[in-house]
């Protein structure tokens, strides 16, 4: 019996059939994989990661990857992660709840092995500063540097309103090219109320600031818009989320932006979906996160970087778009 029929077209059909059994078909590459930097309330000491191939369903990367060694209490919260054009990842985090006037900082090429940690004292020129919370990295490609924004309370500088004297925040920022030298801190955003947790992105030819209105009784997310990455910020939105939500991070998935947020009283992670930052749909029932995940930054990474992360914890999960 002949393996292939004599007719040339039939032989080609048989060849394609058998090839399809053993050769993976070519598919359109997705935008992922995605990585979410994370920490846990239970210890507030270690850098952790989640990963996803679609931006909707997230899984723990087993293990911990950095233990905080800087700051008054060597605390680790609010990890913000960004990759530069040279491939190097930079990480900043909240190193102390009260008392620290700076933040933690480290860098890595593979997200596994990290440089020596440094403490960046950005608010020491204002000795009454109570804290430096949730530093957030933004790569400013036109300027060729990084902008880092955070929230601080400087008692007496702004009207307290309903806020406690030591819990009345405004946003500040610094800039750096090399994570060795940092520009003096400047005011980033004063909306007339207490504000924390800045997240900055660029979309549709403008800059979008997602942040937490930390005034009482709001305690929820809003967006504002600017022509430059340092504002001025205008067009502040009405509240986008329910009360007791914070820690926003946004990720471009297909044609949409997903804005993740931490519902900290409910111990649940949710998300909004938007394509224009004018209309928003709550898709919290469409996303899933591992229990205990606390807010960091969601970014796109390469498949080899993710595969190496998973293999480093003796887990092999090849990337499949």
C-alpha cells in the first residue's frame, strides 16, 4: 500500500494533514504576557508577582523576589515597576508608613536578581513631611527620563477640611535619568482635597492621571487630564468607583484600557474598562485575582522574562498566546 496517493494534489493534501499534527499553527501574537507587581498585607516585606496572558485572569508567580532592607522599618508596600528602553527594570516602593521622607528603589535585568537597594530621600528638605506613600514610576520617553510621583502630608501647608492634620495629602514628584541623581521634589497635583495613589499614563495624545480622592467621605478613584506629564491637571472626573477603593493601575489590553483597583475593605480586586477615559464600565465580575494580592503596577513583559520567572521557582509554564 502506498502512503500517498499518486495524484499531486492529493499528495499535497496528505502532507499538509500530517504536518498539522506536529507543527504548531502560526497565530497572531497577543499583547501579553502581563506581569503585576504585588505585596501582601500579612508581611509587608516582600516583592511578589502575578502573571496573566489576557489581562483578565491573574495567577501567582510562586515565591518572593525581594526582601526590603531600606527605610526606618524596612517596609515593603505599593511596588511600582517600569522597564526602560535598555531593558532594565526599575522598582520603587513605600518603605515606611509614617516617618520616612523617601522611598525604596532597586533595579534588575531579569526581575529575579536585584541591585543593592537604596533609600531615596525626596522630602528631607521639608522636615515636617509626615510620609512618602505609593511612589509611582512613569517613563517619559520624549524627555528621556523617569518621573516618580507620590503622596505626602505636610501639616499646615494645605487646609485640612475634614482630614486629620497628619493625613492631608497632596501629590509631589521628582525626575531621574539614572536612578542615582534625583531632581528636587516639586508639587505634582493639588486638587483642593486630599489625594494619594497617583498612576500616570498616556493615551489619545494626552496624559491621564488616575488617583485616589482621599478626602472624607469619598475615598474613591478619579481621573484628571493634562497636556504634559506634569500637568496642569484639569477636567477632574466624578468618582469612578465605590467608597474604600485605592491603588489604581492601568493596562492597555487590545483596544481598551483596564483600570485595576483595590477594594481594601472588601479584600477584593476589581477593574474598570474604558477606551476613551470618558465612559467607564465596571468589569469586576470579569476579572480574577489570587487572594491576598495588594496593589502594584501591571506591565507588559516578554515571554522569555516570564518563563524565566516561573522556572526560577521550579514551575515550568511555557508562554502560549
